């Protein structure tokens, strides 16, 4: 498996040549097939081809190759299927960076990320950390977003997120913050998709990992369940309709 890095600098020359050949096979011009696919300034044409290929696959169109993009390049041309809109809200993109991390197997990395916003509950292997994940993703991507009242005092209590931003009436948009009651407490997450009877929730402490799981829509019918940040001026995108396998495959590509 290649050494995936955000600036593409981990690829060997042979891997770079293969990557460029596969981009060309999919109809995207990478420029000279020379194996140089490092930082964007080094290989602007290859970088542009990577971005265009990822957009064609329904991935977030950013200038690097991750494991999912690498796998998609193996497929025959035309077999890719879009899953989610390209313009994901920034807090969803931030949370997807750590998707798949486990509270024990990735404990050190997860603790570092949860503390990277200057706030943290503590060891995720000890404390329920769904609120910590949502707080971290929001603070890292929306630096001016207020945390009013009870939420500011304790963002780790899931139901305090009902004081976040502004309430959503009607269908929640992609990336809305959702909170539900469970086991005498609650759970908080980002909604990233739906089917007829369920929402798909991106969150932490879901089977001890950062993952996407289904939640019955009947559990989300209470007023105030879904909220939206007041500092974000970007579009409110409609939730995509996904299958369970498509939802679980959403990742930092």
C-alpha cells in the first residue's frame, strides 16, 4: 500500500507513473507520465487531473490521493458512482478526516485530534466522546461559531447541542448537527444522508469509532433535534439518498 500523504509526497516513482497512467486511462490528462506527483506546485497538471477525477467519482475534490481514490483508480473507466455532493460543509470534511479511528486502536491520534481545538474531555477510551468529536470538528472549521449557554459550559453533554446555532424546521440539510435521547442521556452527530426510514449519522463513540451509522427517523422527530451553525454562510445542501453500503463508504478520499 502506498504511503498516502496530503501533499502526495509519499509515492514512489513507480507508484507515481502508475497513478498518472490510470488518470489517463480514465480520461484525465496528467501531463507527462514521469512519476512526479508530489505537492501541487511540482505537478500542476497531474494535480488538476486528480481533482477532476475525484470530482467525477463523487469524492471531495481536493488535490491529493488517499486510499479510496487509489482504489477507484483501479476500476475500469465509467464504473464509478457518485455518493455525496462535492461541496461538503467544512465541519463534515473535518470529521471525515478521522473516520475509522477507534478509541483504543487509535487512542493517541484520536486524543491529539480531540485536543487540537484547545478543548478536550479526556481519554475517549474512558469517557463518552460523541460531543467532543462534534465540538472539535465545529471549532476547527468555524472559528467564530458561538457556543451559547449550557453548550458553552459543557459541550460534551450531547443534549446541550440543542442550544447550538439555530433550529432547523423541516428536513435537515447535509451536515446538520443532530442530537437524540438515549440511555438516560443522549447522542450527537452530523447527518450525512438518508433513506426512506433512516438518517445516516457521522459521529464519534459509535461502536467505539468515528463512523457512519443509521438512526431511525422516528428517533429524530422531537423539536430541536437538528441545528445549524449561525456563522456559516455556505449553502444548505439537500441530504443525499444513500444505501447502507454507500453511507458506510463515505470517507476522507
